[in-house]
C-alpha cells in the first residue's frame, strides 16, 4: 500500500531545514550566484521581464532570480519575493539593500498558499523550487490565477539524475554511510520533475496551454580541489542536511571519498561537475 503523503509535515521539515541552511547560503552566495547566473538569465528571458513589470518570484530563497528581475523592471516596476523560510528571505533582503533596490517586497509564504490577487502580475518565476512541493499543481494554479492575460511563467527544475553529477556524485557516496530516504514516484525531491512529461501534465492541470521546454547544462561545481568542494558541500544543499547526522569520524571518511571522487581520483585535483536543468514556460 502506498503511504499517504503528509503535506504539512513535509513543509514543516523543509522550512526547518532551509532556516538552518541560511547561514551557509549567505557564506557561499557569491560563488553560487555566479555559477547559476546563466540559469537566472534564461528564466528572465523566457518570462519576458522588462521595464515596469510586476513580477512574482516563488520559492525565492536568497533572492535569485528575483533581484536581477528587480534591476530590470526598474523603480516603476515591482518584484515580490516569496519563500516559506524566513531566514533565507533575510539573506535576500540583505542583498537587496546592498544593491540599493527599493522596488522589492518580501513575503513569507508557502508556495502552495501564495495569497496573491488575481491578475496581479505580468510574470511569475520559480527557480528550483517546485520540485520540493508536495502538491505542485496547487502552486501552479495560483500562479496561473495571479497572472494577467498574456502574462508569462518560467520555471526551472533539475533533469534526470544521470545528467547531474554535481549532485549525484557526492550523494551516492553519502548514501553508503547515511540513511538517506529515496523519494517515491510523485513525491517531492530534487528530481521530482526529471521527466518532462510530468511537468507538462502539471502545467496543463493548472490551466496553462502550450508549455514550451528548453534546457541548459552549466558547470555547477567549479573548485580548485576536491577538498574545497567538500568544504562547500558541508554547508550547502541536501548533502549538508544529512552530513550533520553523522559522527565526526564518519564525516571525515565521507569527505575524503567525495573529495577524491570529485577530483578525478585526486582530492587535490580540480573539480568541474555539470548540472542539467530544464526550463518550462507558458503564456497565460
């Protein structure tokens, strides 16, 4: 018998994790921003972001691609950043203040409970957020309602695991030492939308027609050594979540193996691991 998902329990777990992770994301923000900038730029292009627009960014995290969108729409435009993690949005707010952006608004909001006005926005963005939602169609239905006629939505998800070594390589090693649950079909997780067919189905269920797809395979992990990559992983992303559960000695073993594998067999070797992201966009 398939176990029934508990959406509220999943959301609470996600909220607690991202709140704890915020300090690591703050620390590594510039590195992560640089490697993910091509993905953010493509989302802005697909959504047709331009001067004067009102934009909604769902699961904004530390503010990407919302803050680049705010720079484009200018002072006559407006960007609303939403995320269920107050601590991650705090990082985004700090970045907005550092850039002198005053055309932004921050809302602590569940991606499936956006509470936005009908027809309020010209564009909706979501970068690597919808995969973690237990009921993603609810999110997209609200995004559809929030868009003006002719408004555009653009989001990014991760493609198949075998095309994402930056994530799969360290996670495969970690799973030898830690009890890492594998999401079942249809359950939230990094690769919940690895199959484009499921993504297209959810878009259709939400009321969008003519969903268009694009993809990109940027380098997601670029480090001078495997050791440096490991130190980064300990504070960023899903790997960090499970590393904290391990004893110090086991953490050391995991770190040694990941550093060596990422460095091509040499923990002092340079690291360059790609990610494969899929874009979905549609017009309201």
